C-alpha cells in the first residue's frame, strides 16, 4: 500500500517538479477518521483509521513536498461502468436476489469516474496557465447519501425488484474499518476552479445506460 499510494506518487511528483510540469494526484476521504455528521473541509484534522487511509495521506504529503506545482483531489465512493465498484456489485446482486442487506449508517457522496477525470483536466489546464494555482481540494457527488439509499436508487433506476434492508456497520464487519462519515466540503474547488459537485443521480442514469439498463 505504501509503495503504490505514497512512494510512487512522491517519485512521480518529484520528476514532474524537475520538468516544470503540474502534478495532480487523487486521494480519498479515508484520510479522515469518519466521525461526526458534518462535511469535512480540506484543512480538517486527518486521522486515518486504516492502512489504506494512512498510505494515501502519506502520498498527499510526499506530493506536496516534492517541490513543484501540485494539486491533490480527495474524492469518495467512486463508480463507473468499468472495473469493480458498488454500482456493478448491486446490479449483480439485485438480479440474483429478492432482498439484500446494505449498511445505512455510512454517509458520503457517490462520484462517477469520468467526472473526476474531467475535473482533473480542467484543473490541469488552469494550473498550466497559472503557476500559483493548485493545492488540496475535495470533489464528490451530490447529494450525500447512505449506502442503503444509494442501493435503492440503483435498483429503482435499473428496474430491479430487489428490496433493501437497512443494517448498521456493526452487522457487516470488514477487515479494514470504513468511515461512517465520508461527507466532503467541496466549496474550495468551486471557488478556485469553478467546478461544482455533480449530481450522482444523473451520472448513475448515464452509467446504467452504458451497462444496458434503461433506454
């Protein structure tokens, strides 16, 4: 985890600094402890509760210390039509079962992957034009939602008759602790780059169509 999430981006950021190239890096809400019920701003205290979060936080630090122009984007709950993610898992389970249990006491902003890519490209263009642009930013979909309600939206929009039963995190233990509060304050990226939080419901409809659901 440290090799991929900390050492590698640190080396890349130093190489970019030597070449005078802006360096952009994607991080995670897991750098926070996940307590409370308010969105976390970029300057909120970090306290990762997992090795993954610790390694990502160290990556942020190495990128910032590389000596060049940089930006770190923390995001959350990423989904897309590709790879493994919550949306695709729910579609598979929803087609196989009549009812599933989903955690309802973890809150966050689902974020579609192409929205992250587009935001990074917009930031990169601005950073190339302005050597002073950059820093630490949050970017996540809106509105904030629980995993259980996100699952309900997936089933409803995909036309799957699968019921969702709300359960607490304690009923779904995982090897790594997951934050209960993944809400991110994204006002800084709007202020500095004019990038607003995307509506994940719109993006979910797009992804579902790409996966063959809907019209």
